[in-house]
């Protein structure tokens, strides 16, 4: 019997975490461990977990870790060092496992199909844990055309983030994409895009709670999601060109309209694309950003600077100094960046860099190999990599 490591990032979820843990305790499959990473909660989350452990955790399966607030992706990364299982499952502290034999069901499927990860449907629940809706997962297609479809979907994830992963896949693939760079877990975007061997099951994989405080239901969450989608989109534009992009995007969106989606036409859809860089990146990015923000994107200095960078397409070289003294954000740090951005609290370095982006450049000059690596990460975070060359002066 293989072991499942359940990672639970939590922040001020004292009202729901006990129910979440109870859905774990009640599993008929017993070979699991729970790693709870408290991301700096200021409520009584810790005492609730301690009381729960005293009452239910007779086999000492629950490991509690506290960290200063750094957001959920950093919390999951922190918890990875404590993982000892064969599989990894992320269970957020306001969600529930769908039924008591879920682990039995999903591990059996993993053994049967021997895939990298398993995804499935979501039961949507409200604050009272009542199922109010059902999200049907798309059938995963292990096909060469899937990255091009992600490009048509403007970088927005088409398969969701909830899955049971093999541990080695999570450490070697998911960690470097979904966790570090806030991009879809099932595709490697660090080199030429490559997809995982994923299997979609016809059973629910999670009870996902919808409420007003959900990540996406606020301005910070909306921008954070957009940042990850823009990163995926800009990378894909370097590898694929889709002729008649807007027309093919219309067809893709049409077959996924509620009602028509029931016909499962998406499993037959194959876009026409070329293995070459897209030339009209600016128009595609502008349409993506305007879809989320409308014309108000111009009030966001990052989004405005990003579009100007792709619009101007300049051959300028800029020099960056003392990168080691600056905070270089990764995708996992997006909430921290966003708060500073919205509060006009970034360092002068970033505002000067935004000015340079609005003028356009093609090369970044740095003084050492160590700073070259930092500059690459900076360019990745700002969604302008791989369109800039990093050179050591």
C-alpha cells in the first residue's frame, strides 16, 4: 500500500480546517500523512489543530508547521521538505475530500493507469458544505497540440490544479512550474513546452468551497491569476504561431459554451498551428489583458509597461546593477509583489525598470554570472523572457 502525503496550506481558516481534517481522518485508506503549513495565521488555527490532534490523531499522522506569512505557494514549497509518501495531494483548509473511500478509489486508478497525475471533477460546495454545483473536468489529451490549445485559451489553465501526483513528478516537474512560477502543473514551460502523462477520472476529486473570500474574488487574486496566465501565454508565443488566431480561438471558446460543452467536442478539436514564434504578440496580449481589466489596465503600471514592451519591440540594451541587493520575485511571490504594486510600495529599482520597459529593450547587461541568473528570473517574473538576452558585461 503506497503512502499519500497530503499538503494543507492554511491561513486563518479556523472555521473550516477541522471539517477538512475530518474528511481526511474518515478515509478508509489509512496509509497517509498530513502536513499542515500554517502561513502565519492570526486566528486560533493552531489551537484548533492541536485539539484535533489530541482527539483524533492517535497514530501521529498530522505534522503541523508554522511559517511567517508568505502565501500559499511558498507554504506548499515549505511543506515539501517533510514529504515521505509516494504520492502528493494538496488539500486546502477550506475544501473537503469528496467521500470516505476517495483515497482507495484514486490510488487504485493510479496503479491501473501508471500515469504522472490524476485529475477529476469538482463538487462545488457553499459555506454550509452543501453541494451547489458540479464542475466537469475536461478529458486530458496527451497530444502534441495541447500547448497550442493552451495558447488559444490565452494561457488560462484548461485542466485545473487539483490532482494526485507521483512524488517524483511533483518534485521534478510541478515544483518548477506550478509552485515556483505559478503556471499550469501539467506542462513544463521552463524549456520547449512538454506535457505530463495525466489521466482524467469520471469521479469527483474534491469538494471545492466557493465563498466571497475565494482567492479569485478580489483584486489581488484577480491580478495574481492574470500574472501566471500571462507568463504561460508569453512563453507559448515563443514556440507556436496560430494562423487566424482570433477565429480559431472563437471555435475553441464556442465548443466549450455551456450546453454545447456536453457534446465533448473539445476532445476532437485540433488547432492548426506552426512550430515557430508568433509575430503579433502585442495584439494577443492586449486582448488578454483587456478581457480581464478593460481599459482600466492603463492604471496598472506593470500591465501598461508590459504591453509597451511588446508594442515597441526595441533593440536597446539596458544595464542592471546591484541585482543582489534587490528583491527578485518569482511566480510564487506574486501576492507579495501585488500588494506592493497596488500600494505603490515597490523599490525604485522596479519603477525605473517599468520606465525602461515602456521604452523597449532587447538585451539586459549585468556584471556577473550570479547576477545573470537573477536577471533571468527577473525577466521571467515580468513576463518578458525569453524575448530578452541576458549578457555579462
